[in-house]
């Protein structure tokens, strides 16, 4: 693991985005139970890291994070951004009272948010595509992960699943 290859715009951007993301989490009114909050943060973190370790690295290696294809300290800052997104997804699912009718719109909106954030990451050189990967390829991945996360949220907040938590 490389500690810091060079300190540039992408590292500064990651620090600022983490401060903003975690500040919003801290200051938003508490609407989710402590257990659902913990699960939402863990789900965001694990889902993001799972896809980054499969399509962003390893055999497929479609993009690199930060300055190199090797892991460095600021990759942890990049991965830590997934946690607030998981939280916000479940938080606004609850606040907006998403139901079967509005579910598809919510999933589509979050997929567009995901694509937009990924596009911003490419502008800031946090992500650099390689091996002919294109931003548009991420949209179906976002649709799939957001749909599964929405179904998971419904499951963990249903009356039957309360016995499991």
C-alpha cells in the first residue's frame, strides 16, 4: 500500500466530500433507528467496495482510483464516501415515504445521482477509466444495486424482520 503518491486535487476533493457527507449525516434530523442507521452505513460501504473491488480492480480493472492502480491511503477516503450515500439512500427512502408506485422513480433518481457523482469523480481525477470502460456502463450497475438496496430496506424495516434485529 502506498501512503501518498502525490497530494493533489483528488485528495483535497475527497477530504472535502467526506467532511460534507458526514456533516450532513450528523446534522440531519434523526429519522432512522440506530440499527437501521448502522445497517445503512454498512450496506453503502460494503456494496460500493464490492463493486469497486470487482470491476474497478482485480481481473476486470476498468478504472483506477486516485493516482494509481495500487492501493494508497486516500483510497480509504474514497471508500469511506460510500457510507454516507448508503445512509442517505435509506434516510430519504423513509422521509419521502417511498412505496410501490414511487419505487421506480426513486431508484432511477438515485441511479442518476450515482452517475453524476461518478462523472464528477472523473473530472476531479478521483476515477480514471481504462480498458474501454465508459460512464454509461455504470448506469445498469447503479439500477441493480439501488433496487437491491431498496428491497433490503423494505425487508429490514418490515414488522416481520424486526424479530431479526
